[in-house]
C-alpha cells in the first residue's frame, strides 16, 4: 500500500504505511522508510533517522539496507570531514 502512495507522490501516506510495517519488523518497509526519510532532506537529523531504520533491516540481513546503511555512514563521514 505504501508503494502505491509513494508512486502517487503522497509521501505522508506512504510514510505512515511504511512506518506501520517497519514497526512490525518488515525489512522491506524499514529500508523503504529510511530511503523515504532521505528523499528530500539529507540533513544530519534525517541521516540519523534513516540510519536507525537501515540498521534494523541490515541486522536482519536485508542486503539493500546494508548498502544504504553503508552510504549513510559515508555521507556522515563526509559531513564530519567538512566540519573540520
């Protein structure tokens, strides 16, 4: 259902349904929620929120989330380097 809302650009509804499924340990939804949180905002706060969901899915061996988690770590490291 969330994918349908996302395809229709109804991101609030998509986030609601992804979150419902993610809270039930659905790895696809956890990964999708992380990606959705970064869709328009790659601020440190958004990165940290997405990281939480990617970690939950990655811990369950969901390969796309493992890749996304690695990308978040790289992005956070880059932000830290820019602060120096």
